[in-house]
C-alpha cells in the first residue's frame, strides 16, 4: 500500500511538472498513426532564447522511460541555458512496441520541430538530440540512420526538412547488439524476443559501432568506468568507430565512477564532483551551437 501511494505521489508530481509546458501529440494528424501515444513536452527557455533546441530521449532499456531523472531534469537544464527543449515520450516495449517504432517517433519529432521552427522560436540548423542508456542508442540511431532508415518515408510522410540532427549526445549508451557486450534487456525490447528477430544480420544492423556513416553529426559520448548495467565498452566502441571515420568534433568523456543512471540530477555526488553538464556546455560552444 505504501509503495502504491508513493508511486501515485511521484506520478502526480511528474504530471504537474509536465503540465507547466506545452504538450504535443506527435502523430495526431497522421492517418493510420493517430492512436499512437507518443508525446513531446516542450520546455521553453528559462533565460534569453539562444535559438538552439534539443530533443531529450530518456532511457529505460527500450522497455520503459525514466521521464523525470533523465527526461525532465535534462530538458530543464537545457532550458536554463537558453535552449528550447523537447522531452520525447517515445514508444517502448512496455506497450508492446519494437523497432522501428522508437526511431519513427524520434524522426517525427525532428520533423515537427524543424517544420515549425518559427513557431517554436528556434534555429532549425541548431537542433540536437541527447539520450540516456537505451535513449543513447536511439539518438545515435538518429545520427546514423537519417538516410538509410528514413522511417517517415516508409509511413508515406514526405518532408523537405532534414532528419539529421546537428549534434548527438549519447550518455552511458547502449550501442552494440553483439553478444559479448550487448545489454540484453534493451536488445530484446528493441528487436523483439522471437529468435527470427535476433539473427546475426539483425544484430549487426542495430550495432551502432558498425553503422557510423561518413556524415555522422558531431557526437559527445559520456560514460562512467564503473557502469554495472551497460558495459562501458559500448561507449568506447562507438567512439572508436567515430574516430575511425574521422568524424569531426567528436569527444568522449570517461569518468572514473558514477555507475549508471546519473542523468542530470543536480544534487547527486556525481554531478557535484564532475559537473559533466558544464563540460558538455563547453563542447556545445566549441562546435558553434551556442555562443556562451
């Protein structure tokens, strides 16, 4: 009973936070997709709008979503830097969705933001994506698959805007579907549990260390060495693949400790020690997304 009451309080708290911002049901006007539950919560800049924008993808093993610690707090931090932030509640396996539903949602979110850039007050050429854990895999897919996996076109949606993000930030990301380092819960949730969905060809297709294109956006990878959930080698292989392709303006931030799920919560020992968000901000200035 106490656990149920606590969950209800947390849920109401989160709903109240999200209610303060604009809510966009991203498939509402798309025939055949109108019933899909995917939502973006818009967090407006907390200081002068700098024109940049970011789509935030929480993690949760592609099964559920950490909407507060990785979603809301991240969107709020970017809003405090003058960004317009869009927290994406994408479809997951908890509601029986597998790939490509998650990528469809993120590509649709990118389309909506860019096509309505004037309304949102953002520069469509300074749009980035940040994701945590399985959300890190999702945003890396957006950076890698915008040409080879145009899921919107498969749905009959035509757009003149690019689906390529201008920067990608995978944080303690799931990257590989290979047996030696895969996070198996994320892999099962993404690909489905049936053996036919986990052939070697399918694993290779969604192992993002194997799929980096020559025109991958600038990417900032974050990981802690003591991560007990997603093997840190995931992040390291992604960065090695970026380096092998000579992708410009790529970085990896490897922290000695921090485990998994530190997100952008400001009051944690990890954040107070390492201030990883400030290092990220320096990189965003370096690549020209923001000026200060």
